[in-house]
């Protein structure tokens, strides 16, 4: 500030001296005409504009941080005031209404984003952008996320952002952010992680479709474009793009450690296998292994029957909850061309044997080996959750994938009806 005042004073001094000299010379010249007052006034120097010097980096950082801190304090106060107001309300409906109408996140989100863009490349700008990404939604969040990835991709942990985005309700925006992160990510484990999370994000689209179908009230809260995105089947071009990304992980980062003993290459291969061979409508891949008695068998041994393939483990409470219904299915369809097959994921084979005996799980089971859930069958099929159930028709075609509860019964009824129609037609 002192430096600025000195420069301004110097500027005024120079301008005053130069102009005064010109005036003096004209007035003192022997041949000069008389100078009227208004003529003299016309050549007086105009009042100079203030000289505003640009802030240096430290000054910009300090100024930006000061404004960020003030805005953050203001936001926290508004949040506290809102909480205090909500605490005075007894009705839950009133509390929800007040929260929806007075939530300060959007208002302050706009102000934080303005601050971020006014002071780019400062710590305050980075933190302000993170605030908007974390506290807002809709168009404002989209704008902040793209600003973050465009400007600060080198400052954030992209692998963590990718993992969190995998849990978001799918949308074209989220997919675009994944594309940006893959482009911006530093080559190596970070880029490999972002690529895998992108594939897993896409793999969860069917689950969201089911959730929306079962809960129409969820659909009512989503924009039509987002609903269309979720419900649309992926095109061949989109699947090829995902396959290309997974092949890049295998080729470029295949030997890098992913989790535990597994490499990025192994995990990407599982994702690729599911994408290219385990879609509904595809012929089911072969499974070869041993049952719990050590006797070899294959999935294709049961071609001509409707097959329910259940990935389970006695360690898994939801799997155990299915035992009773699975017993009913095998009993009710014992004289029908139907078979229930298990893929057991208990790391100790004896645990599975004891469960089969004590729970009367009389159907045949592949044992997945001593690595349990990461054994060869579930690893190849990219099974991430237990139980996972596939329904396969008499021709060996996957007709239903990752179904549970009533979906299993409805699917079996449909497939059994088709089978009996075929049998009936062949005997006429």
C-alpha cells in the first residue's frame, strides 16, 4: 500500500511539473498573446486516475483466503440458524419443509463458485470449488465439478473421487466426469483406478434400473433425461468403448497391485469377462470344477434344463436367509427339468460341507477354492456381492442376472413355461 501511494505521488509530481513548465513558457514569451483565464484553465492537467497495481501472488492468496474464511463463517452461521429453527419444530413434515426451502447450500454455493473463479489457482479457490462439489447438486454441482477437473485435477485424489462417483445415481454428467478424469489422471495406479471405477459404475446401471422399477417415487424425483440414461441399454459402441478402456488397463497397468494379491490386470480381466460374456441374452460360459465330494462336473452337463446358478457362502447372512426358499424350490420342482446349482465361496471346504449337511442343501455345489470369494469361478465371473443369482434357460442362454426374492420365482416360472411349451410342441 505504501509502495502504491509513493508511485501515485510520483506520478502526480511528474505530471504537475511538465504541465506547469509548458504554461510558464507560454506566459513568459515576449511574443505570446495575452492568456485569458479560461484559456489557462483549458490547459490545466486533468485530475489523474488512481494507479491500481496488480496484487502479487502472496497478496492474492491472502485476499482470497480472507474472503473465503469470511464466507465460510457466514455459511456456518446460516446453517446453525437453520438448525436452531428446525429444532423448534415438532412435526417432521415441517422440519423437512423448512430444510427444503431454507437450505443455504445453493445460495452459498453460487457465491463460493464466484469466489473460486475470481481468484483462480489459489488455495481458497480450490477449497471453494470443493465446497460446491460437496454441498450442492444439479447444474451448480456440474459446473463446479467440471471446473475442478479442468483446473485442479492435479490437486485432488482422482481415485477417491472416482470411487465416490460410483455410488452416485447414474447420469450423463457422471459419465462425462469419468471421461475427464481418465484424460486428466496421472498415468499409473491413479489412472488405472479411475478406469476400473468407471467400468464398475457402468456395471451398476442394471441395479439402478431395478431400484427405480420397484420404487416409482424415486423416479419422480429424477429429471427425465437422467431416467432415460438409466433405463437405456448400452449401445455396441458404448460397450466397445468400455472394453477398450479395460484392455488399456490390462496392457498398460496389468502387473500393478490392485488389492491384496490381485493385480489391476486381473481385476480388469474380470470386468471385461462380465462385459463381453455375461450379458443377458448371451450363451453362458462354461464352468468346470469339483463338487463338495471332489467329483468333477460341468455347468453344461445340465443343458436342456432350466438352471438357477447361485453364488453363495455360509459366511453370508443373506445367503443363509435363502436356504428355506431354495429347499422349497428344489422340492416343488423335483419332477421338473429344473436344477439348482451352487458356487460356494467358503474358504474352508469343511465349512461348506457342514452347512450342506446341517441345512439340508441337497443340490450340487461347485467349491470355489481356498481363496473364498476371490476363488477362480467368482473371480472370473466378477462377482462382487453375495448372493448373486443367474437364471439360465434350457438352451444355455442367460435370461436373468443378479435377481433376488420374487424376481427369482417369476423368472423360473417364465422359463419353465417356455420349456414346457417347447416340450409340448415337440411331442405333437
